[in-house]
């Protein structure tokens, strides 16, 4: 096989899913089988953004695949605040961010609001 010089990618993008932020203490999922890191999710988002920013091939855009906030925000009346908190964090992303709605967005907001 011939040696080919490394080429730059045509484009790159970052992907993140299930941030599921809520301003509450860590806990467990509804079936109590998995630990949930509600507040810590913002720090994990920051780490992903830092990694994208430091990458040799910076992403042209970020694709957020849904569940940006947790369903627990609805019962606490904190849906809008939680959403704005996470969107502010996405403001420091190295590229444009495209959001997809997940089931947790539908738990927190009506379809017409989305």
C-alpha cells in the first residue's frame, strides 16, 4: 500500500447528547439502577467544549442530539431557567450549535412552545 500523506478532513463536527441538566443534587434514574449527575452535566459539557476547541481540526458545528435538560425540571418549575443555563454554556462552543429535541424537551415544554 502506498504511503499517503495525511490529509485534512473535509469538515469536522462535534456531537453531544443527553446533557440532562437540572439544578439539583446528584441522584439515580427512576428505576434506581444508574447514577445521575444533574449539576455535574454542565462541567462535562465544558470539558467537551474544551476538547473541541483544542482539537487540531476544530469542528465546524456542534450537533446536540436532545435531552438538553432533565425531566425533573418540570415538577420544580425550573424548565426555562435550566434551558437558559445550558444554552448559555453552549454559547462558548467553538462552532455553531444545532439542537435536536429529545423526549426530555417534550416533558418540559409543550410542542407549541418548542
